[in-house]
C-alpha cells in the first residue's frame, strides 16, 4: 500500500493559484482594509495554512503507519521466536534421546564386560582353591610317606643291630633267617605303601591334568602358552599309558 506524503509541489501550486486567482481573497469574506490592500499577505496565510494541514496529515499518517509497522514487527518477532523455540525444543529432545540411548548402550556393554570379568575371576579363584586342596593332600601324603620311611629306617637299624648281636651267639643262622624274613616283609610292606602312595599321586596328577585339559578346551585364549598345554597333554598320555 503506497503511503501519501507531503509534496513540495502542492505548496507551489497553492501559492501560484493564490497569486493568480482574483477570487481567492473574495472567497474568504475578510473585510480587513490591510488585507484588501495587501492581497499577497492573504495568499501567504493560505499557503502556510495548507502547509500546516498537510504536515499534520502527514504526521498522523506517519504515526499510524509507524504503529502498524511496530505491531507487524512485534507479531513477526513473536512468530519467529515461537518457531525458533519449537525448533530448539525439538532438537534438544532429539539430542537428549540420542544421548540417553548411547549412554544406555554403553552402560549395558560395560555391565556385560564386568559380569564376564567377574565370572572369569570367580572361575580362577575356584581353580586356585582346587589346586590348593590338591597340593595340601599331596603334601600330607608326602609327609606320611616320609614318616613311614623314617620308621622303616629305624626298624631296619634296630633289626640290623639285633642281627649283629645274635650272630655273635649260637643262634646266628636263626637270626639271619629271621632278619631276612623281616627284611622281606618290610620290603613288601614298603613296596605296597609306596605303590599305594604313588598310585594316589598319579591319580591326583591325572585328574589335575584332565581338568586342565578341559579348561584349555573351554578357554583357548587363556594366558598359558601352547608349549605348556602340549606338555600337560604329553604328561597325561604317559601317565595313562603307564
């Protein structure tokens, strides 16, 4: 919409018409002798009056247009602000949802990894407990075997001393036979005891090697090297063969 404005040509036209038209002074019904004597003064008053009216109209139109533009500007700013706020809220909601999803995925992955590590730790502790129990059993067996060996050596020494004493007398042959019989019984008892302890140690070793073999099959990526695994496998085969 094109706004009206004050044009300088209007003032010029009014002034020219006032100066050239003889009806201007007669149409105002003024009988002032000074005015009648100075027609140009009346024309100037008309020009000033027309200019003031035009300026007043222009000011009113400018004020109305300014008010309208301010209102339109405020509406435009409010609409733009609302649109930007909605877009910002949507983007913030989308980013928040994405971050929450990523955080949930990472948390689940870390939880799974921690559970796996905990299970491996518990398995390692259980295996260590089993090995400790086996080692304690073997240590007790070795201690028992050592005590039996000490008693056997003491018995042999006593029998040897007794045989030496008996040999000096008349019953040397009987003492020798008795000594030989006792030595045979002691050797048989010692051999039986040694075989029993050896069989027990061998069984424990076979069970441990079999358990290690099963663990190697279940956990191919553990810290043991291939040479250690092959050594355990060969030892197990030899023990089972013998």
